[in-house]
C-alpha cells in the first residue's frame, strides 16, 4: 500500500511540529488542517479518548479524502474516579465536582485551579496521562495506539513549559513537574510520545 | 512482534470456523471463548458497529490477556434512516418503527418480519450490510477494518442458508438472496469476508 500524504488533524502548532519531526522517517508529506480552505467542525462528544480520536480521524479523512491521524488525550486522577478524563480540556466548565471554575488567566489555568481545589488535603494523588492516537485510511482500515504516563498531582503549579495540566503533574521517578522538563525529555517519557512512536512503528510495516 | 495465539471473541460456531479457515496463513493458534472456564459478559451498548467491536475486543483482550479479534455487523436500510443498524440482532424488540414484533419461530425470523412489515409498499429498498472487525493487542495497539455489501431488501424471504437477514437481502448484481448462495460465494462477496481478509493482510505485515 502506498500513501503520499497524511493529514494531522490538529490546529495545535506545537503538536503538528512534533508529528512532523517524528514522521520524517515515513517519507510522506505531512499536511495539517490549515492547508485546507474548506473547514468542518468535529465535536468531541464521545465518552472515551479512543472514541473521540476515531471520530476525528474518520470525519476528517472522509471529508478531505486523505489518510488522517488524530489524537485525544487527557488526565485521569484516581481519587476523582478517573476525572477529568475526556473532560480534561473543559474541566473548569464541568458542573460536577464543585461546579464551574471561573476563567481568569486562561482555560488551562482554570482547569488546574479546579483540580487543585478538588484535591486539597487528599492523600491519594495518583494520576495518569492517557493518549490515544488514531490513523484512519479512507481505504477502510484504521489503527490506534495508546500511551500512558503515570505520576501524581503536585500540591501547587510549577514550571512554565508544556501546556494543559503539565504544571501540576509529577511523573513517576521525578521530583519536578512535566512543565519543568525540556520538550525532548517530555516527549521521551510522555503518553503522546509513546503512542506516536508505536503508531509510527506499525505504519512503517503497513506502508511498506 | 511475535504472537502465538489469537482469541476470536465469538460464541458463534459458524463464524469461528470461518475465522480459523481464513487465519491458517498466519500460523498462530486460534482459540475461542469456549476455551476459557472463566467467563465475562460484554454488553454491546454502543451507537456504532465499530465502537461495539472495539469494546468487545478490548474487554476480552484485557481480561484474558491475549490478542483478541471481535466483530460487529448489521444491516442498514436507507428508507429506515440506517436502521436496524446496531439494533440488527434485536430489532424485533425495538420499540420504535411500529413497536415490538412477536417472536414466533426465532429471533431471526421476528427481525425479518419486522423489516418486511416496515418496508411494505416502499419503493426505495436500498440497503447494505456493514462489518467492522477489530484486532486488539493488550500490548497497546488496535487495528480495525470495514467491509460493506450493497444490495436491496427482497419482497419476501427466500433461501435457507446463512443466518440473520440473509433471506431478505439481494446483493447488487444478483437476483437471489444471500440465503440462496453457497457459503463460499457468500464469503467471497460478503461484508464480513472483505473486512476479515483486509485484517488478515494487515496482520501479516504487522506480525512479521
């Protein structure tokens, strides 16, 4: 099977750069949603990361008729029964667990503040980041990989790198947060890095 | 990556036999749910074939810790807006579209009777069978394929072979129903046959 182009279904420039770097080996052209004038909106309304990522990959792949990669990821906190989970990006607005958190600086900051408020005084701070990366070929097959990063929720935000919940997530075996790690080290250990490398390994075999 | 055994997550002996035959080339041991004493029940409660098949493959794979293949399939009728769809197996009990159909001979027969009743006098009889086959490796990746068989709903049941809606489905280019075709010919053109052969082709590359 031969493929010339792959669409990375993200509008996040940082993620796109990471994918382009990692996918160099495949010798296919990597394009992004920015490369299309006609836009569609895909609502991430499913109950799992995998179902959201599959929905995105399929809808974009079928609309633009091009093999597509999409990702969904989030934070799962044991003490909160796996929340914020698929609500990670909009946890601040989630009405359960103490209601809405006002946005002050940014949505990221509001999400972090809500988690810290809910975790105040809690002993069990175990958590994990989950990433599901999906490749879908309009030629009727799909492929997904999963990556996990285990760790714990910090008592307060630290570090300026990364994004999302990185400033309050301390990976297992570390004493600093993800937001204090260089991008190379983060990618090496991160849920997304693991899932993307696994996908790349499978795609290399399939596209041969 | 090397795999010694694959679980086919089906209790349908006919399907299991087909899978074993098709998967000979892979040189792995094919086992079925019957080979385990400890049983779990997986509820097919999702809104798409793919999500149901993924749910089954993942739950069995993680419970028995073995790479697993699961399938979900059904009939989509254009005039009924895609129904019975994921409700194909229990359409007779589905409360929409004219309510429940009493079971007389069998659930298959009740499903067929309900479809024929709803399609009485309808001009547009276009329909398709859809199959989604999923392979899931507890080593954190999955793979799915899709197969379609286009055709139309017959005016009355004909043929004794196959199962499910086969007696009222006339494939494109045929003048007989699926239930009038030999198993070899059915497998050659069927949604399930196409999806399984595609999966096999991908697995051969990945497991090399």
